[in-house]
């Protein structure tokens, strides 16, 4: 095989390789576009719904904290204070163990 024939064969192989790479690049870009559309159409609404759910949970947590937890803590503190006051007045307070 002559040098010119080998050169021509190499040019043909490189041209075919360039065509295959170009086709694969087009397919890759097409798949990337499909993925982008999938993200826009399906994932984004799910994330929006998740954000709404998180907002609802925050509101519910705040409501429970304000209406149940805070009053329960205040009531528990008042009950402990009343118990201690009754113990002191009844003379049932424990002796000071440090002095």
C-alpha cells in the first residue's frame, strides 16, 4: 500500500469519526434538553409543593408552641412554685444540707 493510499484512508477514517462524534454530540444535546424539560415540568412542581408543606409545618409548629407548649410550661412553673410555697408554709421544706 502506498503512502498516498494510506493518507487517503486516514482522511476517510477521520471524516467518518468526525461524523460519528457530531451525531453523538447532537444526541447528547437532545438528551440534555429532555432532562431540562423533565426538571422544569415535574421536579419543579414537586419542590414548590414541598416548600408549601414546609410552610404549613412551620405554621402548625408555631401555633402548637403558642397555644399548648407555652401555657403548659407556665402552668408547670406556677404549680412548682405553689408546691414549694405550701411546703415552706407547712414546715416541710428540706433542711439545708450545705450549712
